[in-house]
C-alpha cells in the first residue's frame, strides 16, 4: 500500500497572499533541490490551499493471490509482519486484526492476518506467496481459507459504515485513533492501549488492527466504542496519548491534526513545532489560513 505523500509529484498551492505556486518536481524524474511538498501535504491547510495535484500512477496489476492466517497471539503476528516487509517487496496490502477486531469485523476468532499479493507477473506472485506461507509457518500461524480476505474486503467496502452506524444508533459513540510505532514498540502500544482504554468506565470495546507496514514499524488503527459522554471521550484521547508517548508512538498516523489533536501533535513534534510556526509566520503573518489548527 502506498501513502499519498509517496504518490504526489507536484501541487498547485494558493499561498496566503493570493499567489499561485507550483510545488514539487512535477514532470522532472528527480531533482536535488529542497523538496517543499512536505510543507503542504499534511499541513491541514494552515500554510496554503491545494487547488491541483499531479499524482504518480501505475497500471493495475493483473495477478493476485489472497492469503489468510490465524496466529496464536498478537506478538507472533507482529513478528511475522516485520519479517514480511524485510523479505517481500512492497507495496504490501496486509491487515492484521487482534481478537476483538476479528470477531467484530469478520466474525472470526483469533488474531487474523489478511493479505493480498498483487503484481504484474504471475510467477512472481506465486513466488512471493510461497515466501509468505513459509514466514507464517515460521511464526506459528495456521493457514485458513482465502475467502476470508474477500469477506473482509467486502465488509470494508460495503459494510464498515453500516457496522459503525448500528453502534451509534444503539446509543453509543464511536471514534477512531490512528497510531503507529516501531516494531519494537508495537506490541506494547497495542497491549497497553487495549488495557488502559478498556479500564475506563464507559468504554465498551477497543478494536485494533494493523493496516500499514513499513520497514521500521507499522500503524495501529483503533476503533473505540464508548458511552455518549464527553468526559469519557476526552479521557479516551488523553489516555491514548499517554500510552503513545510512553512508547514513542505517534497518535497522528494519517488522520491529520485539526483542533482535536493539535496539542498532542505539538508535544510529539517538540522543537520542530517552533520551526513550523516560524514558517507559518513567514507565509501567513496575518494568520488567515485555517486559524488555530496545526499551528497557532
């Protein structure tokens, strides 16, 4: 799976003074001058307004194989995921559900890894699938029917919002917390988050799943179901940030910052936040762009 920052070739941005500028190498294959795309991708519109983007695209690969495994525990699944990114070329489409998430999302018990191996050459797809099979066995997994992958994809494409809406209609609130940690901290992040959020009076479920794999770690996407109570809501977020800080994890993997996470993100960035604020003052001295969000 590729992230948007890996796909953006150039951006047309309207700056606070009204000037329209193009940011990024665009049609140049590669450049050695400073890459300014990162200033605007993920800035929550606080530095400029993106009005046009040029993206990198590739033809859809024709060959794919679906694989599904059940692991003895979350730790074994994390070790498998780490080995996978080291041994199998990406991009990777892998989702790993902890036990509670597995029951909720696909109606299965256990820690489940769902994988789609897709590429342009069938022989390479088959070879990568064999490597993944061997890695799964190495980490104690049991291979199960590939229809589980199709069931998950169907739920995610068509039934996910219905599932969450049914929880909301039953008188509960649902929120998501997008996190990420290094391989060494991921298990601790998961275990402490589930334990500490689960101990909050009014929190009924914590569904966690790994959704993005990187060479140095992975994301942890969490769906929290709790009583309709603002005090519970804020306690969930503060406790989640406390857990993340303890293992040097981020609480803002891909959902942006906004008003909700601005204090958390400022703490994560440390001295970088002051540098970003200085850049904000240069570009937007009158503070007219998305006031009070990422920088203020």
